[in-house]
């Protein structure tokens, strides 16, 4: 394997500005359509009614642009991942869904108000308008189930419905736009919409082909065993030409008897330059925490496939620091372990402090390796916590303050663990006076 070179923060910021500037420009151009290419529905509207109708059309068109952009965010494009990180892309996808629902509701309301409730278009003659109402209704259901998915159904079942419905929304919305307003019967808006549909379709097809090829390539499973009651260690043959940075993750699919072939994101515990104990393999630690992972070690695993790597949770993605402080909760040690393993292969590794909290002593599944890493990394300091053992306590602000009281100003913090733990740790670090820009974490909960 070779170490994947990640974009610098300055380059990511530049690309970030370009992406959002492009999106805002597209929205601004779209917002001109109701003014430059007026539909007949505006010809007989004046004053406030005309303004409301124009605003409603703009809201609808912006919602449409965002819906097309949603498809792009969900395609796991490497280019966007290298700019934002896939976890941030998925978070933007969630926020985008809320924005689309808000704009779509505003669109419907502002279009109906000038006409009056009594004149709501109902009947086959008004099928484009009725299609729009149907899209709004299903959008409410669609976004609602996404927000409360964890209470309603397992992720793998929700995913089966969510993705196809997203593409169905795009088709239905395109049909609605082309037929509901005669603005899109005119050359420029019509050609622009067809171009947008074509570009999005082309990108989606290429992304699907790439995903298909990744999952079609089957890899040998070299080792699979439980290292304690809850943690499974899995080693998979490294795909040809595979490179990654320490701390990144990949989507892993397992094949075997009674195993559903669905992709799940797991951090790559291996170091890009080796030192994971098994050359030519990618190591994953999988915690038993759901239906799919519950009895995986008892299944007959035959092969695996990998799509990735993804993510920017790596010290290689940031400028150098005087000290790196790693704060882990439970299985959240995995990306930090990958970073420590990589540092142990470097001539001049940075100074590191590891703070790792687990519930019980039996959950400390890396004790021997941490001792080895401490020998290999002379500037590594390790603090272990057992929150549920007798006399144990959670890692709180007081304890953090004790260990961090003399850290240099140029210190970077990397946090990984349960989402609540990461949020609280970030809050504690901010309360201790550390800047938000020095605190890095990966928001990834499906």
C-alpha cells in the first residue's frame, strides 16, 4: 500500500468556495426565469398577488435545484469527499432535505394564495398541478421517515426504499416542471433543464458503474475472529492499487452463508505503510451493535468487497501541530489506532497523547499493541479510563483539564466515539479555552 495524499486545508477551502459559488450561481440564474420568461399565469396578476406568485415560482425552482444536488451528495463521489469529507456530505444531504421540504411547502403556499383556496386546481385537466401536490405529500413522508428512521426501521430496510425514491422524485419533478409552466416551453429554460437532467444522469450513471465495479471485485478474507465478547477482527486482502490515509474508512460488503450483501462503513485500522501485523491486508474492527453485526463471526464468510477510501479524519489532512491529542470512546479508537500505527513507521513522528475511555477492563482489546506502540513512539503518552468499573468515572471536563493543563498552544484534538460523547468532549474542550478550528471529529451515524 501507499499513503494517499490528501488535499491541504487551503486547497479544500478553495474548492469549497468554488462548489458553493457554482451552486449559488445556478440558483441565481434559475431565479430569473419567472421574470425573463414569464408564464401566462403571471400575465393577469398585479401588485401583491404577482409578487407572491413570482416568489412561489422562485422557491419551487430553487427547491428543484437542491433536489438535483441531493443526488450528487449521495453518490459518494471521491472529488467531493476530498473537499468536504463523506460524513459532512451526508450531513449536508440531511440539511438539504429539510431545506427542500421548506421551499416546496413555501412554493405551494405562495402559488395557491393569489388564486384563492376555492380555485385550487383539481381534476385531470390540471394533472401537472396535482402531480406537484403529490410530490409535496410524498416529500413530507420521505423527509419525515428519514429524520425518524432510527425509531421506525433498521437502516438496511430504509435504504432499500430511500434511494430509489430519490430518483423517482427527480423524474416526477422534471415532468411536473416541464408541464406545469409554459416558461419551460421556451428555448432557454427548456434547454437548461434538459441539460441539468442530462448532466446529473451522466454523473449518476458513472458513479453507479464505479460502485458496481468495486463490489464486483471479490477479495479474500484472510482472518476473522472475535477478540472479545463484542469486537470482531477482520482482515481482507488489499485491493489492487488501493491507497488510503490513516483514519479513513471504507464501505465493506461481506459474502457468505446467511449474510446479507449490504455495504457498511468501517474504519480501516491498518496503517497505509504497514505495521498492522499483516502485510497486504486491510484490517477492520467491527463492534457487535446491530442485526447485521450481531452474530457475524458465527457465519461462514467467504469473500468481501470494498469501496473507498473516504473521509478527512486524519492528521495527514491538517497542518502540522506541536502536539496531537487523541480522545477515543470505545470502538472509536479504530481511526486513531490507524494514525498511531502510521506514526510508528515515520522517522520523525509527532508528539501524541492518547486518552481512551471504555466501559470495562475486558473492553480494552488493544492493551498489548498499545504497549508496543509506546515503545515505538517515544513521545506517546497514554491515559486509559474504565467508566463502569468500581471507582471508575466518565471522561469529564475536570479530567480533561488536568491532562491538558500544560499542552502547547499549537495542539490539535481528534475525537472519535459515540456521537453524544464526541459532542460533550468538544463542548468541554471549548470550555477549557481551545479553539473550534483545532478540534477535529467525524460525524458518521447512519
